[in-house]
C-alpha cells in the first residue's frame, strides 16, 4: 500500500524502524502483543476503505444457470436451492457486498423448503413467477413478481410455490456475513419440519398494508414490522404519486424507503430497503456514503457510474455499491421511468452513529467516466 502523505504529521504514527525497535517488536510478538504505532495508521484510516468491489450480475448470464439448478438439486437436499452472488473481494466470507449476502433462489410448483430459523435477518425480492409463498412466524403470505418480503431474524420461516403456481425465482438478501463476523449466528431446523398455522393467507398485508391506516385493536410487540409483504402495485403507485409532486432527490431521484407501519422505522433491525424511481431521461448527481447497498433493477434500463466506472443495467440485473464510493444513476429511456430496488445495512450504520454522506464536489456533481464494466 502506498504511503499517504497525510500520515507525516503530528497526531499520526511516524516512528522510523531501527535495529533496536525491530528486536523490541520481536520480544512483544513472543508475548502476543505489539506496538500500536506499527499498525495505527492502517487500523485508523482517514476515511472508510471499501473491501468489496463494485460488481454487476447480469440476468442474461445468470438466469440460465439458476434454472439449471432445478434439475440438479432438490430443495429438500440443498436446504435452499440458491446460486449466491460472490463479490470478487469478499470470497472468504461468501458476501455479495461488505457484510451482506445475496443469492437467487428458484423453485418449481409444489416444491417446499422446510422451516428453519437463524439469527441472521433475511429478505426476498421476487423476480418472476406466480403463487410463490412464504410462512413467517405462522403468517402465510403469497408472493408475486416484484413483491418485497421480510424474514426477521429469529423467526421460523419456510417457502415454496403452490401447486397451481409457476416456477418462481427471487433474490435473497441476508446479513449472514455480519452475523458471523459478530460471532452471533444460530441456526435451527423446525422440529416438525413445517409450521402448522391456521392464520388466513395474506393476513399481514391485509391488516397492516393499507396506506395511511393502522388497525385500532391490533397489538404488535415484536421488534420487526408486522407488515411482512410490500406489494409491487402499491409500491409503484406510491412512487408515481410522489413523483407527481416532487423534484426528487438530486442523488437518488424519487426514492422511498420501506417502513415498519407500527413505528415508522426500518422493517428489520439490521437491514433496510428502499425503492427509487428515475424519471424518463433522468440523470442523478454523484454522492457517497457509509454503508453497503445492493441494487436490483425492478423496471427499465440505464447505467450507474461507480467509482468512475460505467455499469450498464437492465431489468433483473443486480449490482452493488460498496461504502464511500462515488456513484450516480441514469435512466436510458426518454419515455419510460426506471425503478431500482435496494437493500442495505443502513440500520446498522444509523444505530452505531456511523452513517455519513457527502456530495461529489466537482463537474456539476458528475464523475469522469474512466472505464466500462
């Protein structure tokens, strides 16, 4: 790593090695200790250093490989039939970006993955198919294309596709790498393999998913959202309604985050999610922030510039933006809008008071493009 000239000042470690010091360091090492000044500048960087690479996974390349798994592995043997997205710089922790995991799961009509629970939080964004379902802590929920569903940490959950449904594919998002890094992960298989629930289908969205309304007599004491499915039709309608009355955010266009209707906070403790609409021809300005973001193209096509490199995307592509990298988005169409779904680790950044954001200061907010992915 090249030396940062800012380190040559009072307040930073700038001790020059010599023979006596090297002998002293060896003695310290024998006691499983070390001199802080030898590592201080590395472990206390001037600003965040992303350990993930901006990466794009294109649906045209990945979808055939995901579908091929249908004939190779049974869900009851795999646990979950998932092709996971591996960041080239995070292979050792099987992460997609930072401490976030993502993968694409596929199931046929009539298939069911047995119930289990884990300490990690999970979510799903439905890519295609019909009549998929999940059961989260007894709540039975049907799923369709572009729906967003949560599986809060510690809840029993199972999923599959109903007999009268279609082969379905969805993106999974979990904070498994974070949970493992904190050495806090647990996993359990349901003692009966499947949950026995008499709750009506889609009771959660029927009770809690009505705009501007909360049930008077319903009580909810859990730390996660009682609304477990956020349907595409209501989400897209909300984006369009908002777009009609706002100039939008200069960095993210028309963006709305998913919330826990009982509290107004994030739906889950460690992962947040949002949907953003780019109007026809819209080009946002560049900014950067702490926290990892994984994007899924829900509608349309366009490109993003991340760290000076252009990434062209279209519907069902997935790409990631690591922390503290400049990024901006552009809708390719002059007639139709484009919509990006994202999930992130912002709740963790916010709770720890680590969240920070800043605008790109040059060239009217736009980066110079130095490469093409």
